[in-house]
């Protein structure tokens, strides 16, 4: 059984010198007059045409892809340079105005919702590829560059940025949330693919972290402190990313199983065999039914695993595919298709990438919680078992899908928006799923981040001591608490 907070030492006493134990951020109590003055001052500093207080612009920055309550900012600013970002933060810090960074708005835990109003910095105009270092397999970009657009351009040079969140997220948003996706099992999450950052601190100070050297061991790892901090410690204005060559050969497998448990046992067998899949995705029966209906697929109405293998050598890809087929058959696979042609493989991954939109279309107007738990791969079968028990006990509908190759499970819970009791039941179910993951040495979020939706379980995962250390870091880097307040730290 996991002991909450035991990672850092729950029994350790809080050192008296930690600033978070004795200092609290100033209250952010901006008024209409404060915002009006900010509008005028920032218009002088960076140009009136890049600032808006219109209701239309503010409404577009009031919610992400979650169903968490919307909140409009007071101002929307479109910076074009690092100097613009620095000027905005300098002014906001001096006057106690919240600032939230905005990428593409595709996050799922309310991460960029400006819950305390203030200023939203929309980075869509900072969308330049600064430099491609093809011989070093690196690229330097501004935060507004969109993931799919970047890879379309990099593909002309035979390269790609590997983390794949599915949505056309911005690079800045991917860095803020440490986004991952279907290729994490082979290439790692965003954090594993960031070498260096340019960031702006709360007071407007510009800092560069890391370097273009792949090996780095000089001092504290500030780069990876920023990655995944959801814009609460600093705002990213430039990033240097690792790239990988596009593999020359691919092979996909679609395998149907009599139960989710059988499917997950096959996942474990493939991973334990060291076959290094490029992707390994789990979809339960209800998800398969929706894919068949919405995407015109013809899968058996059973739980499935989608796998992909890739590499520079066709024979190597073929041998790994055949070994994975054997793992599937040994775990009672009832139907298997391998060696899909390019068109079929593309349709398969398009359907998987569209799955969130498929879910929404099949549950119009409903609220939702999305469990995003992750555990060590050896514990995934038990997590699946506990998940099914919880869903049966609560009597709530939940679609099970996940990045099974790295132990990341998504369970989407739908409920009628107007039914407060159903919403409370869904939230409690989500919390029970988190606890199941924590009990199995896992985490409350594998890739969606904490945002608003997971704050209430942060103490369970990190304990009082861990949270105190995080708050001390926040206090040091953002003493007035202006950066994305109301997120991550309860």
C-alpha cells in the first residue's frame, strides 16, 4: 500500500526557513479601474492593436476543452516578441494583475482558464521556427508554433518532433503541461525532448535555461522544472527541442481480445519481451463501437490493442511484429491483422487521434471527467481490474482507453450537466480512480496536467512536505502569485 507523501518523507518537519511557511502571496484584487489603466499602459508599451477588452475576444479565452466552469479574462494580449511578454509581466507584477499564458486551448483540466480574470497572453503570433539544426536533430521555436504544423515542415527534412498529444496543440502548451500521447512509449513525453528554454519570470526578467548540448550536468535542471509547471513559475517564449529521423519502415497490428484484462496482459508481454513498439494503444468495447460508427471502421466488437513498430530496417521491423503477434496469441487474442498497408495504417491512427471528438459527439451536451492516471507497466492489469470494479460499484458509464505501453490509462466519465448529484458521483469516481493509481505506485495525471481538475488530489500524491517544497519554489519564482493563479497547488 502506498503511503501518501512518502516520496519526500512525510514525517520530516518543515524547515523554518522555507518562505512558503511564513509568507503568503499578495491578494490579487484588480478592479475595473486597474484594468483600464493596464489597458492604456500596455497599449503604449506594445501597441493598442494587440490588446483587446472586447467580450468576443475574452469569451474565446474563457474555457479549454474541459467542461470546467468558464471564466473570462479582463484583457487579451497578443505578444509578438519576448520583449512584449516581459513588458506585460513587469506591469502586471507591479500592479498585482493575474497573467495566464494561452496556446491553442486544447487542454483538458482547465489548465489555461483564467479563474481570477486578469490578462491572457495569447501566443498565436509568436509562431516562428527560429532555427532548424538538422545535423544535430534539433529545432528552436517560439511557443505559438502548432505541433502538426511543425512536423509537416520538419518532414521535408526527414525529421519530426516525437511527442504526439493527438490535438494540434501549441508547443508552448505542450511544454506547460508536459504533454505526451501515443508515441511516449518509444520517444518519451515532452519533458524528455526539451533541451533549452527562454522564459520570462513574473517580474519580467528574461532567463535562458539549458543548452543545445544533449548532455547537460551543470547546476540545477531549471529547464525541466519549468516543463510541466503549467505557466505557474514562468512563461516560455522560446524552446529548443530534440528531433528524431522519420523511420523508413512501419508495421501496424490490430488485435482483438475477449476482455480488457486479456488485452492488458498482452501489452505487458510485448513490453516484457523488449520489442520496443512505437505505439501501443488500448480501446475498450464501447470505444470500438463508436469508432466503427463514426469513423467507418469494421473492428470486431471487442477490446482492442493497436500497435506499431518502426525502424530503418524492414527485416527488423518484421521480426518484432511477428514476436508481438505471438504475445497476442498467447494471451487469447481472437482476431489479429498485421502488416497493414499505408492507407489502412493511416486510417487506424486517424481514428485513434479523433477518439476524444468521437466521445464528445456521442455524448452531446454532457459534462465529463477524464481520469488520466498512470502506473508502472507491471501494475496496469491490476489498475484495469480495480477500475472496472469501481465503475460497477458506482454504476456510472466510463470509456476505457489508454496509452497502454507506458501504463497511462484514460477513463472518461459522462454525466448530465444539469444533474448535480451525477456530477458529484462522477467526481468521486475520478477521485477513487486516482487513489487506485496511487495505491499502485502511480500518479494522478500522466499527461493532462493538474490544472483545476486535479488540485484536490495533489496532497494525496505528494503529501504535506512535497507540497510545501513546491510552494516554496512558487514563492521564490512568483512571490506575488500572478502567474496562472488557482492552478496546480491547492
